[in-house]
């Protein structure tokens, strides 16, 4: 089955000049928003975007099935992947798409120029792909013959078991051009930590002082983002790893944040963060982290848009951001374009 863990404004600074004059702070980047629509049903979710602005995700059809889609030049197209359920999770610069579909069991796939390739499994009856590199190499997770879920790297037509950190389970969520793979893996203690897999070795990236962490994405520079728990395991924050201790990216005044994607330099990071509310439930807003600050993306779109942006799942070097939010009472994928 497809697992998911952690479903769990700053004031402007005015610098005084000697003459007691002040310089107003630079205006935050603002965005226009585009509704990606659906495939005839009520909802959609965007999962990834490439440098050309092509977007992939999943959307409901008129018959109520979840189908993988590609959104390009203002049009959402059904990828017509086999199975009753299909999800497109990532797209690279060449337009290759990685994801999974369901037909009696979940199966990882890579779509290249319209041709579907099943990626196989590690001996069990389940696999799912979450990331694809510029080389068309894929990462994800699969059941082994022992029915344990393990992270994999697929390249050269072969699925490679990346192992764990001493426990029984792991899953890979991001990959770069150097075949560095990130995700989460269980320790013998039963906790799970973010990992970096490279050259056949799996490295524990640690936490922010708590017991748990998860890596969600890596860029070609080797920078990693994800979520890690703080001491006491009451709060979990988005992190950035640049081959050193994890950097805490903060929150939006709630207890949780998670970084889901980053650009090629790590200067812009997107994800989701909980916000204070009186509903009694955890409410997430999409965020952009830039210049050392985490900003609620809902404050950077027109106030009369009708949208509530709940998570941002992809960003490219042009500053385009994709994710999922609510508009007119329905969950839809969105595209943000910098103004």
C-alpha cells in the first residue's frame, strides 16, 4: 500500500539610517494563480513540475476514478495509464513521468514519449515510483519477498534494493542526476529517519533533536529537504540539509511544517505548514521559504481569489509553484506564476 507519514507573519524589519530615515522592506514576491481543473470529476492534486512548466498529478474523472494527468499549455490531459487508479508523481526535463497505477496490485511505472514501462518489483506484489532524475532513473518503494517495503533505485532496466537503516522498512522519495536518493528508513529501534543513499551506502541524516525524520526531495546540488521532529517529539519542522546538521526552516506559528520540494540552488523551498485555527483539527497552508523566512503562500496571491492553498509540492527555477488547495469547496491542483 502507499504509505504517508506526518499527516500530522513575520514583521518587516526597518533599518534606521544615521539621518533617522528608514528604507521600507522589499515587497514580497506575489503570484497569479491558475486552476488546473480536473478530468471531469470533482478534484485534482498536483505533484510535480519541470523547468518547462509541465505539471503532473492525479485527477478524478467523470466516472469517479483517479487518473494520472499531465498539464501543459493550459490543458490537462489524461495519461491513460492502465488500471483503475493511476498517479503521476514526478516529471523530468525531458518529459518522462514516474508514478504508479493499480491493477490487482500497485505497480511503479515510467512513461517515456507516451510509452509505458512497468518497473517491476523487489519480489513482492507492490511497487510505487515517486521520483525521476534527468537521466530517467527512478526511485520509490517496493515489497520484497519477505513482504517488507524497501526503497529502490531503478536504472538500466533493473530495480535495486537500497535496504534500510537496520529496521524492516524504507521508502525513497527523491532522486538527482548523480543517483543520490533520499527518503525515510526504519532503524532497529522502530523509529524512522531521513536517509541519503549514494554509491550503495545509506546514510542516516538524523533529526532536529526528536526521534523521527523524513526526506522528501533532493536537487542536483545534493541539497535535501524534508521534515524532522524537535526534542520532545511534540513539534516537527521542515528542514534543509546541506551536508551538515539539519537546518530548521521554522513554521507558520503552528506545530508542524514539512518541506516537499526545492529549486536547483536551494534558495526557494516549498511545502506545507500547520496554522493556528479554532476548528479542532490540524489545518495546513502551503508555504514558500526564501531569504531565510517561511511565508504563507496564501498571503502572496490575490486576496479575492477564493483559494485556500493547503500544500505546495513542486517548484522550478522559473519560480513556478504547483500544489493543491481548495476553491469553491473542491480540492484542485494549482499553478502559481510569479508576477
